[in-house]
C-alpha cells in the first residue's frame, strides 16, 4: 500500500526529522517504491515461524550486581554538544554537571512534545 | 627470515608480527612505512579518500607503546569509523558525529591493541554503515584503488580500499548486510563476516543490532584468520549477544578437502548473473574439486525474499538505534524553536539522505497498524531463511559456495535508485539474516575488475569456512587475480 | 465510599505501580543506583547511550523482580522478552526505554485487601521489568531544562492491577497491602518521597449494576497514597458529572495538582503516542529455570496476613497487637525471637510494643541496628519474671542498655549489633538493681530494722499486722531498693510467728 504525504509527515514527526514540504512527494514515492518490493513477502505462509525460532533461542547471560562500571576516559564536557556562550564562542551545553536543553515548562510539556 | 624484495609492509600481518617479535623491525618503522604508503597512493580526500581521520604522530607514539610480543605486534590497522576508539574520531562518516571522540574503546579495538596492532586511521564508510558504495559519506565518496572511477563497495569501503592499496595489511569493517564481503569482492581482497555473536559488538555503533557484525579484511586468508583469532571471543560482560564460546584456532595448514561436501545453491546462480562472473565461479568450483571436495547442487528456497526482509528489519532497528542522536549529550546540536525544534534541526541537518530514508522507512514499518504486515512478517520470513540454511547443513553439506556479488564494482553515481542499490546485497544479506559465517575471497577478474567468491559455513563453524577458503586460495594461486 | 453520588454510579479503578528494585547497580550497566549524588556522576557509556554502548542485564534485578512477582502470587514465566518502547524525551537517552511488552516476566497474581472475613483479592494482571529514565529539572537555569541521568537505567518493575478496585478506599487499601508485601519481600524501599514507588491510576465510572466498562482516564503525577484517593474521588466525580449532563468522557491523560487538589487534562491526547514497541535485539530472551523460580518461591518470607493469623493463634495475642507487631517484617521477627527465648509472648509483646518501639521511634534507626538484641531483651524479661528485677528496675536496665549501645556505636564506630555487649544481668548488677532474695541477707536487714525501731517492732509482734507494710518499707530503704519485697514480707510474717 502506497505511502501518502500525510504518512510521511506522521512518521517524520515520530522520528523528529523535519521534511521540507517540497521533498514530501519525492520521499513518499521513494518509500512507496521500496515498500512495493516488500509485498513479495505476503506470498509465503510464515505464521509463527519467528515465535518458534525464538523459543529455541538460548537465554541471555546475566551479570553480577557489582561495580566496576566502564570508565569514561574523557570528561563529559569533552563530548557534550556545544551551544553559543558569552562572546559568541561555543561552549559545552552543560552546567553544574547537568546537560542543558531548551527549556520545557514542566513535565507535561513532554507529553505535548511526544 | 623476511629476506625478499617485497617491503615488509606488503608481506602481510603475519610477516610483520614475526619481524617485530624477532626484533628485526620496529613497530614504529612499520607504521612509518604505512603512512608513507598512504601518501604514495594518495589516500587523502582528493584521492582514494579512504580515511576520515588519522594522526601520524599519535600513531607513532602508539607504535612505541605497543607490546612487541603480541600476535599482531607492530601491525598497522585501519578501523572503520563506526568502531569506538579513544583517540581519532568515531564519526560514522556522519555530520551528526563529526569530530566525536569516544570516551571508551570497543572490545575489538582493545583486543587488537593488546595484541600489538597499531591504529593508523579510521576508515571512510557509508554514513552509519547504510549503503553499498561508500558514496553516502558526509566526508565524500571513497574510491576503488583498482579503478578510481569506480566505487570500492560499501559500507566498509574505506577499510577495504586501505587494505587493497597496501596502506595496511588488515583492517576491521562492519557488516549488516554484506558491508565487508561486498567491498572485499570489489577491491580484490579477503573479507570475513563471522557468526553473529562471535566478535563483540561492544563499541560498534549500532545500525541494526540483530544483524550487525564486526568483520575483518586482509589481503590473504591467513591474515584474516589471524585477526579473527585475536578479536573473537566471549564478551558477555559488555554485550549480551556475544557468544560465551571459546575460540578454536582458525588458522590451519590443511589444504585437502577430501570428504568435504560443498553445496552450490541454485538461487545464487541466476540466469541474470553475467557469464564472465559465472565462469569465474565455475573455475573456483573446479579448484575445490581439485582439492578433493564434492560439489553438490542444493537449494535455499527463500533466498529471493532476503532483500525485502532485510530492508524491513534493518531500517526498523535503525530507526530506534539512531534515536539517541538527539543533540542532548554529544555530537551535533543545531538550535531550533524550543526542544522539538532543536531535535528536528539537529537530526534533519545531521543525517544524510539515505540515513533519513531508512529511519523513516523503519519508523513506518513499526508504526501502529503496519507492524504485523511488515515487521512481524519479516521476522517470520527471516526464520524461514535461517531454516533453509540449517536444513542444508543438516543434510551433510559442510559449506556453501556462491558468488559474493551479482556484478563487479560499478561506476561512481551509476546507481541512483535506492532499491537497485539494495539489490547489490542480494547474495550477502542471507548470511546476516541467518547469523552464519561467510567469507569472500578473490576468484579472478573480469575486464580487470575483481570478482569475489563466497564460502558460507554453519553457525560457529568458522574453522570449516577458513579451511575451504585456504584451499581455494592456494589452488587458484595467481588465477585469483586474473 | 467517599465522593460518589450514592448508589447511582460505581467507581472502577486499576492501578499501575512502578517500584524501584533495591539493587546496588543499574539494570543494564554497573553504575551505582545511589540517590542524591551530584548530577550525572553515576553515568557510563551505556546509561548515557553513547554510540556503540550496549545493555547487559543485572542478575540481582531479575531475582528481585521474580521474588516480587512470587510474593504477589504471580506465575513467573520461564521465558520473557524485552522490548524497546520508542519516544523522544531529553531524559530518555537512547530515545527508547527498555521494557517488556507482550511477553512480560510474570502474570496472574493478586493482592488481598481487608481482613479475612470482609476482604477480597484484587487481581494483578502482570508484572514486567523496565528501566527508569533520568530526571529533568525545569526551574534551575533560566531558559534551560537541566538533565541528570543518574537515575537513567535504574531497574523498575511495573505492577498492573485488574480494574477491580471500586472506591478510593479500596485503592489505598490495595496500595498499602502491596507496599507491605514488597517491603516484606525486601525488593524495594517503596519510598514515594525518593521516587522508588510511583502510582498511575486508571479510573472510570459506570451506572451501578452495569457490567460493561466505560471510557477511562489515566491520572499521573500521584505522589502519595492520600493524593491517589483525592485524585480518584475528584476524577470520579467529574466523570459522574459529565454523564449526568449527558456528555461523554474523553480517553486522556490527567495530571493531579496536589496543591489545588485538582485533576486537569495533560495537554496531549491519548492516542497521539505511537511507541512502536518491538523486541529488543540487544537482549536475547530472559530464560529462567523452573528450579530457579522454585528456589525463590521456597525462600519467600512469611507474609503479613499469615503472620498475623499465626501470632493470634499460637501466641494468644489480640488482633490489634498482632497488627502492630507485623507492621514491619523485622520488628515481627524480633518479637518472635524475644517471645520464644523468654517463653512469655505476652510480656514480649508488651515490651516490644512499648519500650522497644518507643526507643526505635526516638533513634529513628531500623531495628537491625537496635542495640538491645532479642536475646538480651529475653534475658531481661526472664530476670524480671523470676523476681530478680522489679519492673521499674527492668526499665532502668533496658534504658541503660539502649544508652550504652548508642554510646558504643558513637565511640567505637562499630555497629551495636557487631559488638558483644553486656547481658541484662551484668548491667543490672553493675547498676546495683538486681533484687536481693538471699534469706540470710534479708534476715540481717530485718534484724537491724527491728532493733532500730523497737516501738514498731513491739506493736507488730503484738499483733498489729498493718504495721508490716511500714516495716517492709524500712527494709526496702535500708537495702537501697534491692530487697525482694515479696520475700521480706514472707520473712517478717515468719518472724511474727504467722
């Protein structure tokens, strides 16, 4: 089934990627073109094959509840993204040990963001 | 003991390590030779463009510190730029990680370093390993050393070109659907994709976690096996999908294949395969017969579904794996309108077109209403593809032989349709989906361009895979490059 | 049934409770879980979601989760699957939360509320494991939200109840019972203040007598049991009001404002989320053997309701006393040790409920650190019962043992439990509080008193028996309070030939 412009807008929003309006149709066509090849899968009966394979898989190894953790060889400030500081220089987006992001008023804005 | 006209660097990893261990060469001198070779072959951005970062002085210092008694003492190596190293970048050839230096080291990188290998550069690649040509790099396309108008293959094209051009004898790449074997075939070298879980993925920047493997390049089978022995093995402390299995030796002097049954799956020899390629494959099969192997026609009936399955599962996993690139803790950040604006500006500008396409595709196949039709279906068919392999291997077949790619290296810009590009993985994706080990080795040339042959073995039976590859390499001899 | 228009509508509530498991390190990496450290101090490549980092599951988190599930009567599955729940938020570093979705760790449990006659079992639908997110601080730096990832990756279980609660009282009863069990099972601190127990509530209203469920709303941000009750009542009343006016309830997420005791809609609408769950490819299935699960089952402690019943039947305690003594698992165990060692459950109950709990209240410490171990209290009770100590003296000895324990801990830096403190008898002797019951000594004191008070002695000998009390008083005074009054009475009576 072909992907519409609205579908592209919806999945781009979920993926936090801005797609310019001009590129919507091209992208919708490209993705539809790729997905058309996937229709071949519907031809083979496969119900439950993955579940059966999963049930045969070995379980994961667990680890002990103990240190040491994997150390950081460079400080967090060295890899933090940068923002414009005073004097228009780029400075790490960190303050007093916190990572900084553009302000959200409260946690509920998160839901709006979601 | 290395008394030949060929410079030590060109004699391979085994010869270098022997010389350094014996004290007849220093790690520093080998690393110097490696940098000289890079200059000689014009490895930089205007030339092969196979390295996205390197630092001669730092590498020489690392050479001076390298243990001189290791299995890879003094061996210069290139690591694909998606394998974490605490010096040089780990950018995945993406704007979103441009200049990023990892504060921790990948297990495979650590094991190489402890064996005495010296990092001389990070290999160019398709952004986040998504591509089959190393054209989708934020730092420009890499070139094929054998014909610079052509692609080196991808996504590990930089590592492959570095080995093929003689800058290093061995290198690490990564595979999700053929990204080591295909560039190995295109560049006329050896490329290994081990069994899933054989080499720890800790420190390999994830593209599609259930398919990703670190892989090994070498000019000779023996060098590839040597590196495999170093980087393989249990790392369940850092990677829950790592196999808690001891590593048997992969190197062998056995060249006799008597009693061995090698399957020739008909789905890998379609009518569309160019005749010249098909002839090189037949010559390779004759070589295997000459070593005593029985060649048996077999079938892996779900092979034609591998590419569609792959291009559902890999994008789905990638859409989640690449969500962490959000401008909050590391990497690129571009301010926008509030938090959401920052996310969208950062990700839209940070990711290239192919990565964006796959993230969107993956988001779509997982989204409400489509999951069952795409993702669940693909997982089911993946299980059928896996079953194809186990059925064949259970029927008395020890290994399979196939061509590695449907065509030799293509011209830059020759393929623009995404799905056509995806189809160049048609013979390699199956091994990733079925988690089995596979190796590509040179089996000849067509119009001067290398052709690769692939040996596939059962899970965790790299020993058989290598045994067949050693025998084939020796039997073909110089034919492998004709 | 507070808040509901009587009889016309019935409240239907299901609760989702998140509980932090008491591990030393995080669920998927070896960072510390300690609370209150400087921001981002307890972070590593995995919980910062650095490129290439991977999760490896903590065995102890699995054990605690399975133990909690068994304590709640769930079936623990031998095979469960982790999944990725995808959404963007700055305190969720990977852009997905590792959780469990269609194959959870455990299902089909229950929690009993109320007592054995009037109570009932509330179904527990499922329990799954997941990781916590970090913390967002919105008011610290102008223009920025600050992210602290110390909590990112801390192990949680989510306990989902069936929609079987019918009032806010039942909801709080369920939460209390649940918390009590989890504390007994020692899987979590269950502290709402520190965020180790968090509650989301799903509520709907339906006409009394209806079986069908109506549209529910989810209330988040509930930070105490009493706020859960308040929020449920307010939201239920809102639903009833909507229905009374002929309206329909929208399925949505509501936030509870504790200050205003109001429930208001979050800005987003339910359904705008699309979490795109899929199996976590970084983690193979979690496989637990039947033997492992059975081992955990056998090792479960006795739970409060069973223990209360046993205290009532075998120790003859009242229902109220049993309730007090089982409120904490450790206090219950302590009481039981004292009761058995002293052979006097009633006295043990009185001591524990009185002196011991008062002392614990004052020190604020747990009973594990209490200096008067159960054996010492039992010795004290035995001494008192045998007449070697008066009840006043026994309390003095107890006070001295508490004080010495505290001082010992403060000076030696050692835990009182680790030291070898003096026994009750030794302390009583040191304080000179041990009663003197030796006939010879007592006779000596009686002789002295009789000769010092010849007039009273004569009148007593002459048959004025009411003077016996006065004379006993003199003997007690002379003995410094140590004479056994019973014996003195006896000996005086003998002397008078009675």
